[in-house]
C-alpha cells in the first residue's frame, strides 16, 4: 500500500515502530501506541458500519480525553474529516457549527446530550451519535447515542482501509470575522508541513522528504509533552499530532479548568519534559502556584516551556526562568489559517507582536480595495501573508475564501488578517488584527458578535465592544454602553442576559455607561474613541 503525507498513514508507521510506548496520558487513562491504534481501528470500523464514508464530517464534541484523539485517528483512517466543536458554545453557536459543517456523526461527552438534542433538527444528515460515559446523568438515549465502549466492542482491530491521499482534509473550526466559527480546510500534507513542522521539530535534519521517513525520526528516548489548552483548540490539537508523529508521549489536562497546583502535580508524576501554554492566561496560575508552594514539586524533568496563540509577556517568561534557570522558552507566532510562522520573544525594538524573517513563503501584501494585490516595499504596511503550504479555503464560505486567498504575481497567497510592516532589513514586524478582534487568553472574541448579544438586553440602547489590557489574559472584553431612559445596569445583570446568546468567555468583564456611544457621522462605530473611554475608566460601573 502506498504511503502519503497523511496523518493516518504516518501515525500507523510510528505505531508499528514503538507499539509498547506510552502515546497518551489523561488522568488515570493511559494508552500505548498499539492500544491507540487498535481502538482507532475499532471506532473506524464502527463508523464505517454506520455509513460514514470518505469526505464525511464527524463532530468531536468532547472535553480532553484519550477518546478525542482515538476519534481523530478513526476519522483519518476512513478519510473522513473530524470537526472540532467548542464545548463552551451555547445553543445558537452550536446550531451554526452543526449545520455549517454538514456533520453526519458526532462523538460527544454524555453531558452534552441535551445540547445536541436542542439543535439536531437543523442537521437532518446527522444520524450517528457515540457518547463517552460520565457521571452527568444526562439522557443520551434521547438522541439514540451509543456508549463509546459499546460501539468499539466486537469491532475489528484490522487495518484494512483503502488508500488515503495527501489531499485528504483536516478541518479546523476557528473564529471568523462575523464572530461565528469558520472551518479552515487544510489538506493533510499542507497542515503537516505548515503547522506540524513536517516531522522535523525533534530532528537536526529538519522536515522529512518522504512519508516513510517519519518512522526513522522516532527517537530512542521519548519526550513527554503536555499541552494545557483543550484539544478543541488548534494549538493543542496540532501539538498532540506533532508529539504522536514523533513517537513521543502526549499528556493532557483532564480537568475542566487550569489549576496551577494540579498541573504541577501531573508534571511531577509523569516527569513531563515540555509544557505548551496559551500565553499569560495560563502562565499566571502556573507561576502563582510555584510562588505559593516553594519546593513542593520535583520539576527537574522540565526543559521546555512554549507558548502560542496569545501574548506571552517578557515578564512572565522571565518569571519562568527564575524557577527553571535552564529552561528553553519559545513564543510562537501563527494562526489557524497559517500554521506556525516562527518564534519571537516579543517584537522588534518593542514594537508589534513579533518579528520574523521575510522568505519565499512569508511576505507583506498590499490589500487596498480596488487595487491589485502586490508585495509591499520596505517601510510599507500591509497584510501579513503566507504562500506554499496553505489551506484551500473556508468550508461553505466561498466569499471569505476569495477574500483571503489571493493571487500575487501568479502565485497564491493567504492573507492572515494581521497588519504588518516590511522592514529595511527584510524582516517583518507584525502588529495584529486590523479588524478589532479581541484575543483574550487565546480565545478570539469578535466585537460585533458581543454587541449583538448586548443589544438584545431591553435596557441597552447602543453599545460598542473593545479590548482593554489585562495582565493575565492579554486583553479583556470591555463594553461601552448607552442605556434606554433612566435604566440602571450592573455588569452582573448585563453578563447574565448576554449569556443566553454567547459563550462565557465572550462576556464583557468591564461595563462603561455613557450618554452616547461614539460613532462617526455615517453611523459607523468609532472604536478608537470607545477604547479611550474604556481606558479612562471614568464611566465604569460594577
């Protein structure tokens, strides 16, 4: 059977080389490479028996667990496409992703059965449900969901699947400009090289050039790596794939939140070597736990702390170095659409979010309406762009795809949405989203979506939402609001009402009440003025 730059093909070669090695650890659940391989085969056979075919979409609506990655591999083995579902979504958001993604099956925690029941009518092709049992007491039978272990029982462990392809899809749902999630369509080969290092993260020779080489890159001494974000986020999902394709051990946080003491307990017990976080939002509780418990843990196994997806401030990096003097710290730059775009310690001369070198696949492109796209000259500002291994577009969204993947001098370039400047030394300084997107602890929050939710409140006349500085999360969601009549609002009451429409991480953490929300004469929002109001704090209420 031919081998491809396909995650299932490459995982199988790694599993054959180190079958007895630990692949996954999540709480008390452990799986070797052989166990993960066999269980993924069993689930794949079950799904195939339910009619899941190549190209079909299967939702993964799960907390961190071994079953998440088993289900991912099962899909890839069938050439089906796993769809990550954010378990924080409320009904409207769930309905959107279930229908937009065209799911035919869903692997879910038992706890989420009622949420699925509330939205499944909008997805007539969604007929197969498999649930991971928990102690929630929720009625999975109401949606005819089969218990996960029962689904596997009696299924073949054979690896008897059709040939796969480099072009099989890996779809990652992420925030879009309207606030609703967008499915970034990555061919396996492209995401392997753009986001997973092409098998070269742990080898001096860099990326592989043939799929069969992946097994040769497996080291004699596995690195134990722990990703602290939920698997539903690309940062953790991709990191888990990197580790598995290197024959290393993936350790997951089994808890529903991040408690510093619990994480260090796991790090000590599993002798974790590398920890991956999402910026200061995760760094703060980890550092607080170390400060409050000097000498409590033996953390001598740790040699790497890496961050991606949110601001990892220099002060927090320095704080880690006081506890781990010889640790290797990385601050990665990238996105769901771009993969990994390099590492930077915080910008050039204190400017921007990061500074990377211009190359044949990284540039700054002018994106001016009515003008052809072009590469900017040194000193000019444009949109950070990538070519080469890029996604093929957004699922079910040809309009956004056409705006994001553009032709420049006969070559396709992906516009990442970040403003950037080409420097005289041929480096690129990245400044961030020009679209007012708020990055709060690695979560993308789009002002327009929050504003719509707030305006549903009967006492809110108008509002704008901006991001203000937050030591832990990088940015916090702040609302500048005009009320109806003499209405009295509190932050708590606004949050309570908005929670009906948006997930908790999108709720405003500050409320500023003004007589009139700043807008341009045309009626368009004046976000810079709204930000001034929020930063001044003169109108802030509790």
